[in-house]
């Protein structure tokens, strides 16, 4: 491992952390604005032009708020839980190629921190570890609503993980690799070669599982504000709660990168146009997270488990079997 | 307004919602799931919110900059009116408002002035206790105490008194003819002259 590689990796890590921490903040601004417009409101308007500096105001509030550790909580676990959510969200980004490789000052940059050969497995696995944050935080909080939320986190965890794993198995069988860069190259031939045309069922299933993964609205049952207060976040205050928040939004951005990379051609042939196309696809999937939040109701935990185990998982298994048969003959 | 006044629900376009019976057996439940899955109701919801976003028909009132118009019968902070003819105070010090006030927030004192006329020497309303029920304005025989439209009366303490001088129409405003007549309960309705009938002395 030479020094140049080390420096490059460190720079990439820092850039990724900064960019996506900032994006998580701006993501909350977009969420408020879009939800407001869909509900015929204006959203934040007073801090800065069109409320753009609301993110900064929220940041100041979160950073300066008192960090309360309640009396009866299991303090070490209570303290580490938000870190798990935020850290795993950013760790998962290590194997995602955000842009095609480009050359700057005669030095070729690969905008992926580690092109490991088990890319998808790593991304999905580390993202799944992120659910330990709500689960441990909820169990350690000494609060009944948090405990309910932790139980729901466990239920969601075992439900969607099967679906997302089995759904993504069929594209993996077709590509024959787990690296997201290989996925991209497999679909580099333009729109016609996108995996979504040959694997529409897997695409829809993975998309649904992504909602459960990030805990967004149809499956927003872990931190259901209107039902169990804020679930695992009830006892948290200040930046510890903010870490949960950053983790959730970073997860949304990363999963919005992963879905187009697997199914919708990623950055295509690696041109500038392809790079913008990937960003556009990412923006659509992020927007869709907000869109559904304005439009759709939440499901109950038992409905989510019913959906995942009795509907989506059989569909995913059938999809894998059919894919295998088609590939064999 | 006519639409709100029409209380006849029978021919107002009301209809019973067509709700199917819940399925009891497994096959029925399965059919319901398939029907709900492929009927595309989720996309109707998506379309509705997207349509509202594109139409951009925002209903927000940005309160400190924009304010809603309020009706003439709105019951906000009280006002004391003057007589149009003489610019004198309408209040005759009868004390009915103090008597009827159900939250006991009006205190008044009266004396006989040099013209042998009853005069209000002190008059306060504790807005911290006032529930703005409107009884004082309703009971006032002279339409002297009325409710105004000023609702921005935040205070730093619970006891927030308003004095007689603060409620009274300023004399310069009165001279300019800018006193707003109360249009709420008990006030003279428009076209009252036309509705007056002759006293039946002819019988």
C-alpha cells in the first residue's frame, strides 16, 4: 500500500463524510419544503432566503442543547446507540461508486473508497447493522415507548432483510459479481441493457425493502411520532438524537444511490452525462421517499411482517428460481 | 353562504359509501389482497399530492406580515365608544357589565360629577381573567362597551389590566369621525329606519 493511495483514500473519506453530512442537513430542508408544498403550506420561510438557513439554525440548536442521560438508562449502550446508526450509514458508503472515474491533474480518481469484491453484500450488511442503533437505544432507554420501538425494530429487521437479500440475488446471479462497479459495467450499454427490464420484480421488491431499511413512511413504524412518540428517540436529546437523524438521512441518500446502481444502469458508460444521470436517478429516488411520506399511510408492524414474509418473500424466491431456470436453459 | 345555510341534507348530494363485506375465508382475503394490489390506489394518492404541489395553491398566511380579515362580531379587546352627537362618553356608569361579568374581571367606580351626572371614576378590565364571552357588551344599554378587533395583546404577566382611558375612543379620532360603530349583537341593524312602524295610537 503506497502513500499516494493512502492519502487519496483519506481525502475521499473526508470528502464523503463532509458532503453527506451536509446533504443530510439539506435533505431535511428538502423534506420540509416538499412535504409543505404537497400539503399546500410554505414550509420554513423565516431563516434566510426561503428558509434556506433553517438547516444551520437546527444545527446550532442540536449542538447546543443539553445532552441528557436519564437516570435509569443503561448508560454505555444508551450512549453508543446513535453512533451505531450514524457510523454504519457512512461505513456502508465505502463500497458505493458515486461517480464514474475521472482524471484530475493527470491523476485518475476512482470515486469509490474501496472497490471490494463483495460490494453489495457489504453495503446491505452494514446498512442492516444500522438498525441495531434504534434497537439498542430503544432497549436501553428505560421507556416503554422506546421499548416498543425496539421490538418493532427487531421485527422490521428480520422481515425486510430476507426480502432485500433474496430480491438482489437474482441480479447478482445475472451479473456474476457482487461489486457495484461490475454491476455498472454490466449495464453500460445504454437504457436497453438496464437490469430493471429483465428483473422488474426484483427491482420493485428491493425498492419496497429499501423503504423498510430506511424506515420511511409506509414502513415508518420504528420511530412513529404519532403513535409511540418518537420511539427509540424519545429519551434522546441534542446531538445524540441528531446522530440518529443524520444516520437516517445518509441512509436514504446511500440507498438512493444503490438502487440505480443495481437496477437502472448507474452512471452508464462513465461519461459526464452518465454521472449526471446517476445523480438525477438518485434525486428521483430521494424525492420518492418524500413523496410517499406525503401521500401514503403507515402500515402496522404485523402488516409489515405479513407483507414481507407471506407476499414479498415468496415472490422473491419464485423470482430467483425463474431467473435460475432461464439462465440454465 | 347559501350553501352553509342549507341544512337540508336529503338532497345535498349525500350518499351512502359502498363498503363491501369483509371476507371471512382465506380465498376471499386473497382476492381482496390481489384486488387492492393491482387497483393502483397508492398511485392515486401519489398523484393527488403531486397535483397539489404543481398547482402550488398555497394557503399559508405568514402571520406577522399578513393577517386574516376578522369579522365585525369578533370578540377581542374591549373598546369604549363615544356618542356621535356630543363626543361625550357613552358610559353612564350603570354597573351592569361589572355585575354580569362571569369571570369577575371588570371593576368600576363611579361618582357624581359637578353637573350632577354619574361619571366613571375608575374602570379596569383584567384581561388575564377575561374570557371574552361578550356578556358585558351584550348587557350594555348604551352600546358603550363593545368588543374591538385588536387581538394582539400579549403580556408578560397573567394580570394584564386595561384601563378605561385605553379603551375609550381617542377624542381626535372621534373628531375625525373615524370611530367604528360596533356591528355585533345588540347593535342597530342596517335599514332600521325603514323597518320602524308607527306606534298604534290610531286605535
